[in-house]
């Protein structure tokens, strides 16, 4: 397993009109990107940031339609993923390079490496959504608008008032109580982000008993609109009792791995054959890439989030809002919209001061840009035209 290959890799099976290339010298990375609409440097640029366990390839269905609307569309394999190299592999690697502000620096570096001072929009899906949100929060001069997908942004961490609280880590005691509360559920439960932060998680998935391809099939299936049990709704509070209402792929049984969790919902051969949004040959691209790199690069992002060690530097922006044009797009069957109680409401009630639209797409779960690409392109196109008009 080599996340930093020295030999040329086989070309990705991309639609005609999307090119693959690498760009050196981006914050220590040799970044692999996919591009569409690259023929005219005068085109406004849109930057697409994937989540977990995804790749730049996850945007393949929306890139050409966005390019047809007049944009230069760029989708990188982010730090820790795919064919981007230069990051340190392994569970014991230093976490600092994977913290969210360094991921923002990666995005800024890519924009500048493209010869641009700004992009028309940054679009983030899943874990790419908070990266895109922080891009817009920290560098609104570079990222002129932002589209968040499948993960609402609740704002930067709060800074406590009063000297007695000032030295205490924010939220760590509450998180400890939450995790303890989940462990006391019957049956005992655990939160997937803290599971993803364990040393065992990468091996559990790479070496899944059912095989990597079958694991990914079940994982993508469970979080899609194809899984009939996905009927999301807002949770009332950030408590163990409320979080226990989430599906097992979010709040897992304490004695199960993620591979075991999703295996119980493996789709039938007929369901797989009927899956038009992710046929087996496209799923094989993910399986091949993750067989080569493993998942640890992406799992480092979760470790940064759960550790609490980067909260203090992010509190520098406490109270700051996103003031560039923004929109939110998610699948109507996506629990990701509600998995962190309060964020969806906070995003709409002040965190994004120029929120132009909130769109829950019918017939889509968590992988909205793959499940319903035409509707995502329509909504993004409307938003980009609105943002450009000021």
C-alpha cells in the first residue's frame, strides 16, 4: 500500500473533456486535479472539494455540465487522498498537516498555482463542506462565494466569556459525557467519528472480510436514497439519547467495525445492477484507489476534529460569519444534514449572512452530486449566476 507512488499510475476512466494532471509545489504537495473547461483562461473558476471516502473523481458527473455553463471547473484529490502526494502516511504521522486551516492553505495554494487571485466559488461536499466554509470565512477575497453540500456549517468554535472559563478546552467535558452516554445505551453505541479516529479503523476497512469493493458498495448504498431506511429529520439536542436515533453507520454498535456495520445492509445483485448512479465499473475506481492508498490519509482529518487540539487556533474567528454569497445543497434522504444537531439551523439563522438558498434534492441521499447530478448542476448554476450578479 503506497499513498505516494513513484511509478506512473494507469489513467482514470474519465468522460471525454475532463483531463487529469498533477501540479507541484502546493503547500508541500504534488496535487492531482481533474479539470473541465480549461481551454479558456478567461473563464471564471469553480473549485470542487470532495469528502470521505471520496476522490476528485466523485465530481465527474457535474464537471462537464458546469463547464458548459462557462466555468473552468477544478477538482483536486485533497491532502491524504487519491493521487495527490507529499503528505505523510500512517497512523503515527503528525496531525498538524491535516488540520482544517492547513487544508484551507492547500486550497489557496491551488488557486494561486492556477494563476488566479480568486475563484468564483468553492464547493465542498461532506468533509469538503467545512473546508469550503473555512475557505470562505478566512479568505473571502479568494473564495468569492461558497456552496456547502451535505454538511451544514454551524460556525467557528465559540470563545468563552469570563476569565474562569478562558483556560478550559471548549466542549471536551461535554463530548466525554456524550460518548459515555452512547456507551451506556442498550445496546452500547459509539460515534463513527471517534471510531474513525482509532488506529484500527483503516485496517478494518481496507481488509474488510467481505472485500474492499463489497465494503464500499454497502457503505455508499447505506448512505444513499437507495436505502429505504434513510428518513432523516432534525434531532432535538446534542445528547446521547438523540444521537442514538441516527442510523448505525453514524452511531455504530460498540462491538462492530464499520465493515461489519454496513455488511448487514449489502444490496442484492438486482439492486447493484439497477444502481445507475454508481455502476460497478465506477465503484471499481474507488476500490482500486483505496486499495493502493488506504483510508488513513482521510481518517487523519477526523482525528484532527475529534482531538480538540486545534480548537484554540480556530477560536481566532469566534463570532465571525460567512459574508460571501452561500447556498446549501443536500439529498432529502441524507442524514448528514442533521447529524450534528443545531448546525443546520445555525447556518440559516446567521452563520451565512448571504444564504441564497437551501435545497434538499429528491431522490438523493448523502452522495447528492453523484445520485442526482442534473439537479445539483441546475441548483449550482442558478446560484453561481446569482452570486456573479452581486
